[in-house]
C-alpha cells in the first residue's frame, strides 16, 4: 500500500496520506480489503501465508477439476453486450469430464422470443491424466475456454488470499464484524493482522486497508453493539452444543469438554478486552458468560454421572453372569460367517442346527469339552 504511515502501538499502518496524533492514538481499527486480478501459484501463496505467521501447509494445491468447473461456469463469449456462447459440463465420471460449448440464439416461437442453446463443440478433460483428452475443434471459442481453465488450474485468486491469509489473521486478532466485508480490530490484539498486512504489501493486486477509529467519531455506539453481538453469537453456539449433551447416550469426550471450557475463558477475556479498548461496559455479557459456564458444568456433571451409572450397571450385569453365560453371549455376538467357521472347526461330523441358539449352544459345549 502506498502513502502509508505507521500509526498504532501495534504497528498497523493506516491507509491515509496524512495522519494526526489523535488518529494515531485511536481505540480500534477498521479493516477491509479489495482485490482484482490476483494470481498466485501455490508456492507463492504459501510463502505469503508463512510471512503472515501462519502455517503454509494449510494452503492446499489447486484441485484441477474444481478449477475447471469454476472456469466453465464463468466462460462467456459476447459481442456488443450480447452473449453469443457459453459452456456447460454435460457429464462426468470417475475418469472424464465432458464440456460442451453452446451457441445462444434467440428465435421466435409461437409469437414469443425464446433463447435456444445449440451444442457447437465438445472438450474432454481426463481426471486420470489431469490433462485434456480433447480440446475440441481448436477454434477461437475452444482455445479461449482451454486458456481460462488452465489459468484457474495454475493460480489462486483473491478469494484464496482472503481465505488463507486475511480471515485467519482476523480470527487470531479477535476481530468482530462491523458490516459485511469490514471488521474491527482493537489495538491490543492487532499483532496477527500486522503480520498479514506486511505480508500482503508484496501482493500488489490485493489491498488490505486499515482505518483508525477514535472516540466521538460517531462509531462508539455501533462498535459497542457489534462487539457485544459478536460475543453473544458465539455464546449462543456454545449453548447449542451444550444442549446437545443433555440427552447423549454416550460420555462427552474429555477433549471436547476441555475445548468448550477454554472457549468460555476466551470469551470472558475478549469481552473484557473490548470493554477496555472501546470504553464501554459489557457487564451483562460477562454475567451471561458466567451463567452459561455454570450450566455447562452442570450438564457435564450430569453426563458423567449418567455414564458412570451405565458403566456400573454393565459391570454389575457382567459380574452376575457365569463364565458359561458370557461365553455364549460372546459367540452369539459374532458375525454369522464366523459362527459357521467355529462350528465347522469344533463340531466336525455333526449336523448343523438350523436354530441360531442351538448352533451357539453346540459350539459352546464343544469349547467347554476341550477345556
């Protein structure tokens, strides 16, 4: 970004030609972005991700079929603002994808103007070889489609940069959404976004913008409201997860419990951070977090008690059975094919019973006679 000046304690650069000391001491930053023509190969995007302090292995290689599908959906040949051709995937199997180029024509039928699509050319992509089996007639339309497919198969676009660089940085910076495509980051937590901003300075086709917000600019109420709503939305997600534990027939995994309780601590810290940074009071939110955490612990305790009771009943049931009874239960629980094999091996020469209970009994008796 050009004409940028370092402005905040967290070193986020504000996109302004000039900046006053008052703005430099702002309470938060508005973050948004725009991109056009962004094209990075996988290794280039991974390099940007690594420079932003994130895991480059999280960037997947481009899926050639997914890229082809996207290119086909965007393909169009126009003239004078009128679409003359389009492309569609007509069929695909585990081995091939068939793409038809269609001519669009408008004709009158029964006095009404209708659009007709006539197949003009067919291209075939091999999933096995990751290459073209057929590039069609090789005319201008087919050549253009091939070029667009191969371009998307080679380059990540701005949406991928946003998904693998900007959004993770916003998440780590505890950002909350102001409006669609615009987020708020308080200075105290801005470091991950600082790294992303510096990494993206080398991607000229993708601009990450940061504007500093000071008190009494008309944003105060909206900032406080959106910060509170952000915390409450996540609290509602937690409540839905916890409600799902109430009637679980199995024990809630210990790592799941640990993760949920950690989210309560994170929410509490985040609410306090927003309160301090934005000079607002979120006491009601803190109370609701504490109340929901208490409910979570009660549900966890209830789930554990129910699981312990079930385990105890199973153990008591097992303890009350004889060795012979447990043996017959074990045989009966086996797949039929395995039971048949046991009978053939242990009861050679005997006629196989039709009734399963009799079959199990015969096998059990044969086992006991060998002990």
